[in-house]
C-alpha cells in the first residue's frame, strides 16, 4: 500500500524496499525541503529516501545552487531520525556521510576520491558529488538530520561547470536505473553513522584521511575578499578547517569564513 496519496503536480510514486521507503518524484524544487515538510506532517520510517527525476531548486553548501540535468543524476534526501545529542554531533553526521560517499565511489572503481571540505566529494580532481545536511533539533535532546545528496552519474556535459565530472565520464558506465545506487549508499551511511556514535575519533580519522589536498598549500579567499595561502592540516571535531599559515601557527575556519580557490 502506498504511504502517500498521489500529488498530481509531483507525479509521486512510492517504492518499498525492505527496511527502507523510497519516494520517487517526477519534479520538485528541493528534495530536502520536501522531506522536511513530510516530517512535519507524517510519521516516517527512519532512512526514508526522497528521490527526484528533476530538482528545480536544488541547494548546495552555503546557499549555492546544485544544477543537475533532469534524469541523469541522483538527487535525493535521506531522513535520519532520533539522533542522541549526547552521543553524536551535527559535525559527526557531516563526517560520516562524507566518508560514506567517498567509500561508495571508491567501491565503484573511481580513482583519487577525496572529501573537499566541508561537503564536496572529488574524483580525479573534479567535483562529482555534494552533500547538504539540515538538522532539526528536538526538545527531547535528540535531533533529526535531513541528508541531501547530489551525485553526478550519467551526465557528460556540464555547461559553465568545468570542474564537474560524473561516473559516466570517469568510468564509461551508464546506469539505467539511478535507484540501484540508493541501497548501497544508505547502507554505507548507516554503517558510518554507527561508527560515529561509538567512536568520534575513528570517524574523524577516516574523514581526515580522505581530506582533499591535505598537507598541501592551497589558495583561499576570506569573507573580506582577502586572498591568502594556507597549508591544509585537518578538520577538527567542530567541523573547522585547520590551516597552517605563514606565521607558522594553526588557524581554524568555519565554512562561511573562507573558500578554497580550486
């Protein structure tokens, strides 16, 4: 039985996969926004997934747009419920999902897969995926995470985006069904979230091991448009990037404070 009534404007279809509900939409402005609204209206299963054939207003980090050719890429959001604030932080969630994405792409035989702070996934020096996590804090000391994922799969032309790539470009593989990537992706997210809840140190060690351009000097620009060079050292458990600057001291930055010029 379908969990939801058909919305004519969205052409909504529901698929049941054991232990997972996948909601497929023909078109939606944002899968994250749609899933957040469902959470307000209904009791959903943990790890409910919303997928869209076309996402008209996909969101990236810090308000950026995620542009995707309809039907070519995986645009989806995952619901993760009832996370205890005393065992796992919002930054741990970011680290776990990023590591899960990097692991998935490496398992597909992509080379040189790294996590570009804070939430981009790189393959062969180009962006192949992005993550946007929005958290809903609850009065019972738990929180819910809406994990938005955009993964370039079958698209081969990225107009105006010279630094983008896809599985099709790198491997020559065409996925007839984008949905076949969903189960392994969600399983990996669940696996690394379990690690994060049990051992904060381990998940951050994995994240920093996969960090893009680690121990290399890279150009950055700050919020005042001032450019500088910093040696990327690590990301701490508060999600801040540690850069060794020319004064030979570590400086820590939040995502909104600087941007890597790459």
